[in-house]
């Protein structure tokens, strides 16, 4: 994932030009009501990615550098082509391949079962392709799959400063989730992309029943001067929230922070560079996200409604050198890693399984560049991460919970799905 963004002087993508689909606002029960802590005063300064980032670590760069709390055991046994996301639902493990296929792992780890193939619809390269998926909370009784992918622009050539589009689409299963017909596609959101990286990534449903969507800031040349993530008239550099159970194709939750103006109503949080993976801790309702850095810092953030996370004014907790200045009210990351120990932060999950008691209740996350895994108790504004695995380098691009609360990881280049287990005794 190249560390590039978008140049100064290009026209901002308006809501209409971005091809955004809007829907009427509706109400829904069980709203998330958590509020961010008061942003700390801006420090003297504000801070690529999981798929294509070489890394040379500093041997002394991490807390507990020699610790090895966990190991990994194989789950998949058959071949996978660039697996990029995983989910465990209805007694099955689903794996998305970046070229545009969704597979179901057999009980023996085989990978022959093909649930969806949209390879003819997706663009390829860098952060393009099938990038994320999730299931309706009522699945399989409500037989819907939601997918994030990149597609060619319908205009050839596309408009100026646009290279392709991001798509969030729904597919339906007629056989209990064994397959999803490509011809059942219903596009919910479509927006223009100015570059070939930092596109639409993770999808998750929250405890409130709404669909949350990560949108990168658009990549291209130098977004830190262009400012997509600080411009709420486009969907770039944000986390979005929509109601897929009301409206057509969706409704805007009544409590979305910009429902009454000041930004596009889909936007839930902004000022983010490239949130690759994020997830809720279901028991607490807290939402944690990994945000990939540019020059110096990788971030783990807690996401709050209406929160501004600083990009491109800040990177990590510092002003970003070359950005537009760091005046403003920004929410600091909970955890930062400098580029001696991480350079393609993935994010992670709060562990609630039984196999690794020392990790219970801790946020477990990884970096695809270094291949390291950490765990942290997220009970302060500056949690202390402990490295729990260093060698062999895992370089996972997704970390999710299975239906027993155990941790699954997907290795992109190696083409494997593994499960985290306690480390063997030396």
C-alpha cells in the first residue's frame, strides 16, 4: 500500500460529483450514546499499508520484544489467492479473496466452495478489489451479504481527477448462505475515487444494528495538502454509518452527527487517513480502529460520533510536517507506534475467548508490515501495548473473532487463514 496521497490544487469532489446515493432519515432504537473525552490541547505537532509495505524492524523497538504469548495453527488447508478478510457466521468460516471471490472453508480447511464471484466487476491493483464484507445481523434468516469493492467508473474516460469508484453493495442468498448470486446485487453507496489506494475497506454492523463503513482519504499523490479527510462534503477519510433496514437503498440514522448539516449525513467520524480494519467490542459497545500512517506514526483510535481524528493536520499525536497546520479540536489516538516497530497497522478485536486467558478483555491487534501482534487493556487514554508475538512474522491483513470468540487471522501474501492459540511451552 504505497504511502502516497493527493496533490494540492485539485477541485474537491462534491456530493453530486462523487455519485453518492442519499436516503431519507429514519429513527432506530438502541442508539450508541458514548461521547468522546474532551480533546486534549493540540500538541506542538499532528502523523503504508497492509498489502504492499516492506519493513525493516528495529530490534529494540517494542515493549517486551522477546515475549511470545501466542502461536498460530492453520485453519485453511487449500489454496487461497490474496485472502483479505474473514468472517465466521452460521457455523461457517467465510474468506474474501482480493480479486473478487468469497469462499467457504470446509471442515478440513478446504477452499473449493465458492460462495460469490464478482471478479468481472472489480478493479485490480494496490488497494483495489474486493476489500471487505460482512453479514446482516439477522443472517442467515435475513440472507444478506454486504461487500465493499472498487469498480471502474461508468464514464470512459472518467471525469477529471477521478480514476475509479468505491462500491458498497448487498447480495442475497437463496440457500441459507452457501452461495450469493451476483445478479442479486443492490448497490447501496457509490462514490468516486481520486487515486488507486486508500479506498473503501472494512464493513461491520454495530450493536445498534447500523452498518459502519471505512472510507480511506483517496490516496493519489499528497492528501496531506489536499485535505479530503477534513472536508465533510465528500466521503473520503471517514467512517460512515447507514441504516440498511429502512429507506431505499438505506436511511440516515437520526443521531448521525451531520444529519442536520455541516457535512454529508452518512459521515459518523472523519479526519482519518486509511482505516483498514475496525470492530466493536460488543459487551461494551466501544469501537476501535487501526488507522494507517504516512511518515512517522501508526494509530489505534477509539471512534466516537462526530469525532475529528486530525488527518492531515496531525499524524499520531503530533502536527504533520507538510500538512495544513494543526489548529483545531482533534481526538488523540489511544495507541501510537512509530515506524521502527510498525508501518501498516491493521487494527484488531477485543478478545473474549477461552483458549488464552491472559488476553481476556484485551484489545489484540497487528501490523501487516512488521508482522508483530500486541495486546492492550483499553482502560486509559494512553494504554500500554505489550508485544505478544514477533517470530515468525505473521503479516496478517485481517484479525477477526470466530463464533467462539477465538481469534482468526488472514495472511494476504501467504494465502492462509490461521487461528491464534496459546504459545507452546519452550
